């Protein structure tokens, strides 16, 4: 099980050098410094809850054969020939 993702980030030289100095002064790795900064930024931007958009279909509703059908009948028709 992978618990970390490796990636490449391009930084301006001056920012990289400054970050290395800060990390050394704090006696932490550059990776730890970047993680701390990223976590702090993410805390300031809370997740927005997912909102399902309303979907509207034009038409007259269900076809006559499914108008009063049970969910089992509708589901069976949907998956007919597709193994469900």
C-alpha cells in the first residue's frame, strides 16, 4: 500500500534557496517544510460540499410499459443483456 505520492514541483531558484535555509534553521527536511506549508494552505481553504445539480428532462415521463412498474422491473430492463 502506497502512503506517499512522488511528484516534481518547479520552484524559482530564489524561493528554493530560501526554503532550504528555513528548513535547515528549523532542523527539518525540505519535504517537511513543504508539507507543513501545503497543509496550512489547505486548512485555510475548507472543502466545499458537493452539490448535485438539478437535472430536468423534457418529455412525458415514463413510457406506458414502465409507468406503474416496480423498481425491480425497471432495473431488469436497464441491465437486460448486460449481466446485472
